[in-house]
C-alpha cells in the first residue's frame, strides 16, 4: 500500500502540468466561494439586521396590498448619453406633494416641468416648433436665420436656449412688467430682447403683434442671402398642442399607470391643458376598466378662461364698462391666463370639464406654504395650479366619502355574499397638476415679500381658508 501511494505521488510530481492545473482550479473554487459568501453576508446585514435600510421593494411597508399598484419607476435617462441640450428635455418626474396629499386625503402629484433645462414646459413647445419648422423648410440652421417670438418670458428662454444650440439667432419681445430675472436670463442666453408696454391683443403694439411685425419686416443682408425670419407663434401653432399630446400626456399616463382622477392646469397659450387633456381622455376611453379623469382649468385674476369654460363666454369682470383699465394685466401671476380664444385653447375646450378661479392672495400664500412645508420653491403659475389642485382634491374626497357612505348603506340591505370587497373604493383619489416654474425666476416680483405687501397681499403660509373652501360640484 505504501509503495503504491509512493509511486502515485512520484508519477503526479513528474507531471508538473497536471499538478499546476489542479492547484489553479482548487484556488479558483475557493476564491469564488469566498467572494459569494462575502456578498451574501453583506446583503444579509443590509436587508435583515440593519433597521435603517429596509428592503427597497416592499409593498407591505408602503401600504400597498395589490401587486399591480407597486411598480418600480424606470429611470429613462439613466445610463445613456443624450444628444445636446435638446436631449435633456422631457421625462420629468412626478412628485408627490406630501403636505397637500396628507391634508386633503388624496394623492396630489406635480409634474416637475421646472426641471427641464430651460426651467419650464415651454422647452417641449420650443423644440417642437423649431423641429417642425426645420422639417417644412421654414428654418435652415447655420445660415444666419432669425426666430422671433412674443412671450412673457418662459417660451422666450426656451427658444433662446435652443436657438443658439441649433444654429439660429433669436429676438424676443416681452412686456416690460415681467420679472427682471427672466430678462437677464434671456440676454445671457444671447437673445435680442425688446420690451414693450403691456397692451391688449387687439393693439398692434402688443408684444405678440410686435414680434410678428418684426419677423415680417426682417430682410437678409448680402452676406447671408439664405437667412430667413421665422415667427414662432406659440399661441396659434399646433406644434404647441402636439408637444404635450405626444409627450407630456403619455408621460403622465405611464407614471400613474392610467390611475388618475383629475388633471389640473392653467392656460397661458392653452397648449399644455389641451394636449394633455386630449391624450388622457382618449387613452382612458379606449379602456373599459378605466374612468376618464376630469380636467380642470386653474385660472388666475384677470383671466377669462373660467367664464369660457363655465358659461361659454371668454370674459372677465375687469372688462365690464366702467371698470375697464387702460392696462388690463394687473395680476402678480405670470405665464397663465387668457382673454382671447387661441387655436391651442380652442382645441382643448371639448376636453375641459370645469374651471376654478384663484386669487393672487391665494397663490402667494400657497407658494410660501409649499416652500416651508415641502421644500418646493415655486413660481406664480405653479402656485395657482396647486391651489386649484387642492380644491379639486377636496371635492373628489367629499364625493368619494359620500359614495362610500351610500354603498355602505346599500350593503347593509344585501346578503354577505353579494357585498363588494371595497378594494377599489379604498383607493385614494389621484390629482395631477403641473409644477411649471421655479421661484428662482420670481425673486424680484412674486417671491419678493415687500412687493407683495405693497400690493396689499397677505404674505404668510396660512392656507386654512383654501382647504376649507366650499366647492361647487362640477358638471360633466
């Protein structure tokens, strides 16, 4: 036996390659086993014994009982390179506004459009308008062409940002009462800025009409014979509507899995509310088990959209005989509000169910409340949206409570086998609105406490009257 073992070892030693191979394989197995054990041990420490790091995908801990309601969010931009500044537009997150959600008993979600590179949903509109103009041949890049637009700031900023990135010059005409930050940013982005006195749209000196006139009068010089002038015309261009129908609406639908009860937005040109409303309602109408969300227009002081939706007349009380001002625009809210029927608003009117009026005072206090309770530093349009969203949420909650009470009373007269399980009834109503502007562009006006006080507005974070306001039921 000893001789056999000795001879075997001698033969193995004589074949050094075999011995080396066995040693390498053994070491590899031990090393991989140790690595696997270390990773398993680390995972157990993080998910089982560390109470500060709960399991990431735990439906029970987040209060969801139904698996289909708990789905991880896909990070669309993660891990890929985008094509220039235009590639960063869109795919904005949907933020749960915690304080308002808890106070109203509903899920109030804000589409964070202020996180677009230009700081507003107008980035989508500007990109769509320029892209369609390039496709039609109205714009040719890098030959000295000019883009003209009349705006209160946000669309101009988006156009200025994209114009130079795509090889164009731009001229932006704005009213002279817009926030100073917007004008400074326009100039830093390389735009030629012209400021005019606020006037009615019928006045040829209105900022939109001035921009149109400048585009018509522009002529190329001898050094740039192929240059062209293009008037963006955000109020009437259907590219505005399509930007939100093809992008913003589908994003909201996907982010909510189609489970939303209301969409709330203002109307500056009408493109956002019209495009999103049309998509959401058409999408819901194609599914048997999904109800169409109600669409509510949030309307600021001085705008006539509320009366157009409610009564069919685009009119505001400030336009009445004896009360009409020389300069009609006298609201601290910038970006939303209309007193004329634009093409984009007209396209969306069939989809808008209701409207809510929001005062300057309510908007100012809501902006301060969200900053102090949620860390959301928002501009005037976003504040108006949130006031209206809170009121809509309260209405939906009241209607849901009444419905549950009625169903409960009906169930008392049914046998136990016919009673509903109540799974769907327990779902909190979901209200989606648009956070379209940051407060950083309103420091000299809307977010300036002293200037708001000079206008006689209350500067505080008290919104108790907003949450306690009686709301007239909508009619669909």
